C-alpha cells in the first residue's frame, strides 16, 4: 500500500489496495487514512453493488434507503447518481450530506460506474482546516453559536414549476423533517479536531442573530471555505472510488459536462 497525499490540508490517493479482499490489518490503515485525510481516493476498484455495501459496512452502520435518490434494485441502499442524455444535472451547491437531519451521515462511499471523457470533477473542502485558520476572536465567538439547518425545498419556485416526481419527493421529505439546530463548531470524535460545521446548501441562519448579521457572518465563512487552499479536486475515472468524512468536509460536484452520460453509486454510513 502507498498513500499519496494530494494537498497539505485534505485528500489522499491510496495505491495497491483491493478493498473487496483486504484483510483487517490493511483496512485499519485505510480507516486511519480516511479520518486523517478526510477524503481518500482509489483507482481501479471493480466490485458489485452488493460488495459496495460490504465495503461501506466496515466504516459503520449503513443508512436506510435514500428518501429520494433512485437506487439499485437488487441493493436498495446503493443510491444511483446519474446523468443521461437530454437531462443535464441541476445546479450544484457546496454541501455536507444530510445536515438537515438531527444525525447527519458519518461517511459516504462513492463509486464511479461510467464518467464523461472530461469534466464532472468533485471538490472537497476541509472544514477543520478552515476553522484552524480563523482569527482567535472568531473562534471564541463561533464556539458559542448554533445554526439552523433545513432541507432545500424549492423556496421561491412557483407550484406550477414543480413537475418532476423527484421534486415532489423532496418537498414531501422536507415536510417530514422540520429544521434542526447544530452547533456551529463540532468535534470529530476520531481526531478531536474542531470543525466549522456549516454548509452553503443546508445552513439557513445563525440562531440568536438578526438575519442581516447572520447572513454576513455565514457569507464570510463560506467565502473562506471557497479558497482553493482548503480544497482537493478529484478527476473521476470508471471504477474510481471516493470515501469522505462527512463530519469534517463539504463537497461540490462540478456540472461542466452538459448531458454527457455519467453514473455513480453511493452508499452512506450513519
């Protein structure tokens, strides 16, 4: 096994590991690399959806079937993220998965089935590195704050524009999941690092602040997180695999490939 660091703050490419067949000793090294580097990547990982679930289960308890993503029929906990001809992907946002729930995901394991010849990269941002570099007075303030998170449910869009089944499912799930509060600063239980636990898609406002002040503070923090020094960018190939620590990162899917066919399988861990 060889672990190749990709940036000083986040990301490592792991070589010469077959995740389907690796023993417990090898997997423990992979697991340590995962929470140390926050997102780890592999090439040439050929496995079935059922084997995908087995790999993911080594990281923890699997999430139930995703509330609105399509899934593999024979392995319904494997979500399908797919672009097909004539249906380009929708607008992308920086986000941390499922922070609109009381218990967001621990990890996600994303496996490329087929990808465009170019474009369609994914970026991850280390939110622990962002917090580490904040001025000390900002850290003191943020440790005392909480923020409200909620599922985006097409705010401001006319009802007549809600035509797709998946849109209706998002609205239904949103209605069943009222906004939740999370501390603005959390700690990773594996590393004890403090994390700036906000994200552009689901964090709505800082509790106890007027909205203008809240918007200004969040905008300042999001702007810092958009700096490339805190990010890693991954170019997908067929059978590439990314495993990220959802507690410590945001990620962003680049939608620069129009409607070129692209298909990935994702499993998430509680």
